[in-house]
C-alpha cells in the first residue's frame, strides 16, 4: 500500500511569477522527475489555495496530471 504525500503547488511544481489561470508560468525544472520518483511509493496530493479547476488544467497542460491523486486545499485523511 502506498503512503500519501502532500506537496505545495506554488514554487514546488511551478515557477510562480504571476498567477492568471496558470498562463504565465511553467513547471519548475525537475518537477516531472520529482513526481515520477514520488509516485513509486506515494499517492501524491497537490496542496493549494488556488482554484482546483485551474490547477488541474495546468497539470494537464504540462502532462503532470497522471502523477497526481487529487488537488486539495486542506489536509484530509483519505
């Protein structure tokens, strides 16, 4: 059984400069490899206070969504 890990969205997965529906920044260098390594042992939850739909769109745009179990704005025991 995989463990759970919560990672922050801003400045962990992205370069966070100006948030406007995710159109102004790209994934942080190494974020794909980071997620690929983590997904071997963990279900990954992205923690953010941003709009979940916009974060999902950003993840899809950069093909990172396959590694993410969910986008959450609070820690929940699942």
